[in-house]
C-alpha cells in the first residue's frame, strides 16, 4: 500500500556536551526561588480583600494559641497595619522577581553567558539589602542565603573570567 521508506544515512553523533552540574544546581535554586516568590505574590493578591486581622484571630483560635502571647500579639498588631495597596504592590514585586528568577533559571539551564551575567548583576545589586537585613535581624536563614548567594557569585565570576581568558587566548583565524 505504501512505498518502502527511504533509508537515510545515520545522523552523525554530535560530540557529547557535558552539562555543568553547578550551573544546573544554581538554575534549580533559581526555579525554587521563583516558585516561592510566585506563591507569595498569589497569596498577597488573594488576601488583599480579606480582613487579615480577623483571619489571623480565627487561625489563632483554631490553633489554640494564646492571643496575649508576646509573639502572637506582635503578629496581630502588625497584620492590622497592612493595607490593600501594600499587598498589591507586594504582589507585583513578587511577580517581577519570580519572572526574573525564572528567566535566570532557563538561561542557566541553557548555559548562556547572558544568564550568568544577569545573575552576577542581580546578586551584586541585592547583597547590600541582604546585609542590611542581617544587621537589623540576624538569623540563620538570612546568613545561609547570603552565603549561598556569595558562593554563586564567586563561582559565576570565576566561570566568566575563565571563559573570557579562553576566548582571548584562542588562536585567531
């Protein structure tokens, strides 16, 4: 019924490109950050029309927490100060950062130099904010994130310098 399929020569196998596992880990870290920030943005939008103080009081009762507890009362006082416009602004900022982290992750997965430069610029721009946070409220999470970001920064700068030297020293045709 159908003519036999023509036989094509076998496609030459490309030289296997070894993926940079550290770039893969950094990309996964970026995707995790994007997912967390995106979730935070969605929650901020979902809660902007809700009376947060009443909601928190209901949660406190349901969890059988003492509303007069020092920490619980602090949270309740501060939640009462949050306005809808602040939640909307927080959501937009979260969506922007989720997009940025997602773009960085895809670029790093593809091992693109522009993504490495983008991550370098982002980390250098945000390190002062991280240090400010540590100075005012030092905790293990802030220190850990700063350490991870510094390690990523050092790795990517070394990777870019090595690539630059390799192209500079390559023989010209």
